[in-house]
């Protein structure tokens, strides 16, 4: 039951996992906003990659501003189109493809013939007039040019909705089909797909873009044409052209795009095959070239750059013979409008104003070079795995690190995803999703961070409030950086522990009123606590007038031994200052004793899961407690063991007091008195050296010599407690017969 309860309890990683599951749900729903963001991110790939080199097979002859200035307002008489075809034939162009449709008769032909008939009707030259009429008929002139040039591909337009037909019926756009030319039967059937190859048995016809009508060239021009291709360009929902529909279903047949027909013609008219499988269109094949398309027969266009990436030549310059034949020879020539006033413009990832004819140029170049952009079939699996792996990873990592590292990791991961995604697009020609992975990163990271802030900040305040009474503010800040460590249990560390106790306080407390006693304790503990905290110590507990503190945890301090010793000396100095105030209140002089011990202890939160304290336990703690009380035996104020002495002897004056066995221990230890800092003067060093000489003589049983040295210490410091203790022992030892194995170790019988 507890395990289930713990599992259901809120935690940072659980919040992350929940957000990850929600991200998977959002992906499965397919929210339009994310789709829009994905295709906009796709567009940015092109801007990041920039222009790439095109092949030299395709050029564009543009109906541009210069041509409009030369020949007047569009549409021009179709003899201009015929003249262009003848010029291109002479120059050796291999394929000519029109990104336009001649869906209405040339009105200029009728006007010219009508005026001519009126002028010559009484001249009696009917036969000659009939010949002239044929020459002035611009449609017939264009048809004648088409009949003599089988390398020309005429364009036409498919209507995919009835509303589109209705809308088109009101347009006078010269490069857009007009509804008046709409027919239900067409002469374009000769250009349908050569065959449909089923890669799987009984594979159904794919769900292609379906036409409900066609806008084709007038019969006279259609009959003269050799090949045809529709020039439909279907933008995405945001108006940007990213895909090209290479197959359209109209009636019972499937028809190819103008770009496909241009390539087929350029390659020598091999069969045009549509490969289908159970999921839809698999690919399109022209000779030995295989074109990867999506299941709807659409090609993802790999744009080469901004407009005019392909060579552009003015229509008027070609007709006037100003363009060298070498430029046109063996080329696929696309003829279309680029003049802004004709409005045959599209939106592409590179630009908001992009000629439709250059879109076809990009498609043709893609097919000829074979550097197709791919949208892999496993894209859904990739998305799901990316969301799952990123979400789970972040759910585990973010709660385990500090907020600053979490932010750095999150930003780095987003940048990594963007860079890798862009690299795969630019160098591997593959469009992989990036929005959902980044959304997962941001949502999981943000969700977990907000959760941690809302829940852990409360815990941090509680911890900070509790520890502020026991450690310095700087230590509280360090603790709050990693509050997760404050759990039940501990770790083993080498620390320094300090015990201090006031001498005679119990007896004094019996004579004082409660209010006076409380004030006395507060007046004593407040400055002593301040000294501990100032030196980076942690207050473990108060025991009446006694204080227990330690150094080296929760924040590690390399000089924890020195800090503890300096604290003890400052406490002794402070008690002397307090005596003056206490004497005014009639309180007798009070002394304190301090025991310091260094060793390996267990430090951490001890207690129950409901209530625990940050404390230390171990032999070093017990030793410190006993050393504090041992000050009474030697008349000293601060005693440290050998372990502490070895660490601090370079900073302080210390003298060995004795070699003792504490109660309950069989191994003797050396104990030392902490006398002062090295800059406190030479008197302390002289006392320490003279006392050491006396102690050495004492251990060697040279009683008289030892007594002489201890007496010498008393001359320097008349109230030296340790010297008095050893003089008393010597007097007793003079009368005692010692065993041969006497080692001078003093055995403590208290505590």
C-alpha cells in the first residue's frame, strides 16, 4: 500500500511523464496550429540552406515588363507566339512548354479580317482575299507553327471544384483558364499516363487530386498540338506552394503534369508509368528515372533559390533575335509570365512573389538531377519515438539537476534538435519534423520546472526557516541549492565537533528567579551562537546552557578543524566580556569548558519520517563530549584530541596535557590544551615548551625533574591548572611503588 501511495504521490519526473503522454495525445489529434508551425519551420530550412546550383537544362522565356513595353498590353496576337516557336526551332531548343492556355479565339484576327473585307469587297478578288484571310488568322498561324514543331507542349488547366469553375467564369486573367472554354470532352487524352503498374496485386486506384472539368486550348490549336500537360499549382492551406501534384484523375483517366511531360519529351518520350500500391501512389517512372511522391502523387519541391535562380530571357529579346542561339540550343524552354501586372505569381518558401513558371522549372530540375526532398514513410514512428524519448529523458534529468543546469540543458537540446534537423534537410534532403519534438522539450521542461518551483519552493522555505536558527545565512543558501539531500538518513564524513558547557550553572540556577535565569541563558547563548555561525559552524542542539556544534557539514569546509578551534577561543574571550555585565547584576563569575573532537561521524537527518533533526553521531561526538567535561580535571578551558591537534598545530599554540583512556575505551589517546593563536605572543609558546619538558620527565619517572619544570610553568602562569594536577600526581607517585609496565596513561573513570 505504501509503495502505491508513494508512486501516486506527486513528483517532478511523474509530472514530466504525464506531459509526455499529453504530447502524444496532442500529436495523435493533429492540431492544425502545430501543422502550420511545422510547415513554417520547413520553409525556414530553405532560407537557412540558401541557394543551390541548378542544372543547365532549363531556361525561362518570360512575358516580362520589357516585353509588354515592346509589344503592348497582354494578350498579344498569337502570331507573336508562333514567331517565338519558330525562333526557338531555328535556335535548336529541344523542348518548349507553355505555362498558359489558349482557351479563346484571338479577337485581333477577326477585327483585322473584317476591316480588310470591308475595304476590298468591291475589288473582285475573293480568291486572293481567302488566301490573305488565312495569313491574317492568328490562331491558324499558331496552329501551323505547332503542326511543324512536335517538340512543343501545350498547357491546360484542371478545375478541381465546381466553385472554382464558377469563380473562373468571372476572371479575365490572361494566364488563367476561362469558364467559357470549359468542356466535358477533351482532346488531351493522348497525353494521359502510358500505364498504371500495380506493385501489389489488386491494389486499388489511389486517391488523387480529382478534376471536375478542364480548361483547354481552342480546338484549332489543340488539334495542331502534339503533347499536353496541365499546369495546376496547388498551394497549402497557408497559400504557400510546397507540393506539386504530378497526377490528376479526370474522368476515367490519369493525366501528367506539364513538368513531367517536359522531362519525358526531353528524355526521348519514354513511357510514363504510375506505380501504385495499397497505400496509394508509390512512385512515378520516366524511363530509368524514378520520382518519389507521396500517396497522393505529389512531389515535394526542392526549391533552388529565390526567383530568377534559373536563367530568364525576355520574350521580346528572343523574338527580336537578341538572344544567342547557343543559349537556347538543346534546352527545355518554359514560357510564362513574370510581369507583376499579369498576376501569375505564387508564394514559395523563398519568396511571397514567385513566378509560377519558375515553380515548373524547379520541378523539372528536381527530376533531372534526382535530388528529391523526401518525407519518409516512417515519419509517424519518428515523431512518436522522438516525443517519447525526449519526454522520458527530460522527466528523469530535469528533477535531478539544479534549475540553471536544467535551463542550459533544455536550451542546448532545442538548439541541437534544430541544428541536426537543418543538417538532415540541407545535406540528406530529408524533411523530418521538429515542432513536436521541440514542443515536447519545452512543455516537459517548463511543466517540471513550474512544478518544482511551486512544490519545492515551499519546502525550501521550510528548510531555510529551520536551518536559519542553526547555521549561517550563507550555509542556508548552500543547503537550499540541493534540498533533496535533506532526507531521513545520513552520510559518513570526517568532521569537527565542539561541546561547550558553563561551569556551576546548575548550582547558580537554583538561586535565581526564573526571569533572571532565562535572561542569563539568552544573554549567554545568543553571542555564543553568533560566534559559531560567524565561523561557519552548524548548531546541532542546545542542552540547557550547553552547546553542541559541528563543522564540515552540510557544506564541506576544508579547514573545519581550524574554524572550530577559532570558535572556541572566541567563546572564551566573549565569556570574559560578559562577566562585567553579569557582575553588575550580582551574578558570580562563570567559566565555560570546551571540548573539540575531529573524526569520522555519520551526519544527516536522524529521527522518524514525521520529525527529524540534522545531527551527527559517532565516537568522535562522544569523545568531544567527554573532553569538554575533562576540563574540570585539569583546570583548563579547551581540550582537543591528537586527531585535531595534528590538523591545527600550525595555526595555534597547543600543549599536550596527558595520555588518557576514556571510559569504555581500551586504546589510550593523547589530549592537548588549545591555548591560543600563534599571534597571541611568545608567553604561550614558552609555557607550552616548559610544560612539555615536565611531561616528558614525568613519563620517564624523573619526578624531581618533572616537578621542577611544572613549578617553572607556575612562575609564568601562577594559576596553571595542568601543572597543579601533575604536581599533585607526582607527590602521590613519590609514595607509590609503580609496576614495571607503567606507561603513564591516566584512566578516566567518569563519563
